[in-house]
C-alpha cells in the first residue's frame, strides 16, 4: 500500500524512515562532546589554581627564609633600639622590590626565652665560669601579595658566647 508521500510505506499510521534519527544522533554527539569539553576545561582550571597556590606558597616561604637570613645578620640583644635592633615588628619589608615586589617578610617582637642558656663546649676558662648562648624566640612571617599566600615560622635564635656562670666580671 503506497501513499502519495514520496513513495514511503505507511505502517500503522507512522512513516518509517531513518532520516530523523540522524538529527537526534548528531545532537546527542554534540552534547557528549560539549560535556567532555566542559570537563576538560574544569580540570585544567583546577590544575592552574593548584599550581598558582603552590607557587604562592613557595614565594611566601622564600620571603620567610629571607627574613630569617636578615634576622641572623642583624640580631643584637644589646641594641638600644626597639625589638633587639630589628626595627618595628609590624612593618612588612620587601624581599626584592625590583624583581618580586609581592614577596615581603616581617618579624614579631623578639622575646627572651624562658629556657636556660645553651652551654658551649670549649669555652670554659676555669671552674665555675661557663660560657653559653642566650636564647630568644621570634616569629618570622612571609607573604606574597600577588598570590595572596602567607607563611609563618617560629625561630629560636641563640646569641653568644655570653658568660653563664655566677662569677663576677
């Protein structure tokens, strides 16, 4: 039984043709490819965020290391200036203002440790007179403003040799 509709056979009132399936298959393929593209973009941006965080953490730890280096150079417990010659404790100082202006460090207020002085081997001149190192506790912070990261390290620094005995000098 033929119909006037371009020679197609009608079975139960439905035209049997595969032409409509190709459009549905193409739309499904496009949707699958679009979902795959969204997944790839999402994973890539997540990896970029993670990499940026790692770089920022490394830069802030590098700033802390610069602060500790400067601390070991400039620490003087006999200094009359505030904070044992280290300067203001809340001021952020640039590591390298030219090449990396976002990396900065600062010190906390230095405090004498409650622990006894460290004894130094080989510095004992006579019985009752020992030599050692006095201990100080300082917190060094580093930050990188470009990556919005911050790191903090508690530093114990020894200063000496200083006499630790009870002998009058």
